[in-house]
C-alpha cells in the first residue's frame, strides 16, 4: 500500500493535482574546483522535471501504472491473508 501511495502521489504531481517535491531532479554533484568548472558543468547538465511524465502507456504515466499495480497486488495479498 505504501508503494501505491507513492505512485499515486507522483502521478498526481504529474497531472498537476498537487505540487510535487521542490527539490526534484537537481541532485548534488561533485563540487567544482573553480567557477569556470561550475559554469562548464551547468552547460552539460540536464535537470529532469518530476512533474512531467517521461512516458505514458495507454494515457497513464509509469507512476500511475505503479500505483495501479501496487494497489492490485496489495489487494491480492490482503485477500490471501484474510483466508483461513
């Protein structure tokens, strides 16, 4: 259920239902020795936006599919655990 919750949170941020994390995608790299090295690193660094889906399958992002599949698996596990 925790995985389903994380998937739903990420999918909701991708669809714009709520804001995603503010520190998403920047990451921390090695500290540059000089300002010139820092400026060169900025030109080659690609920051990934977590509020944009990288890929959609049947109109649902991979985070959405993660939520759906995790919820189904949690339901199967709960059903199996409830049987005597």
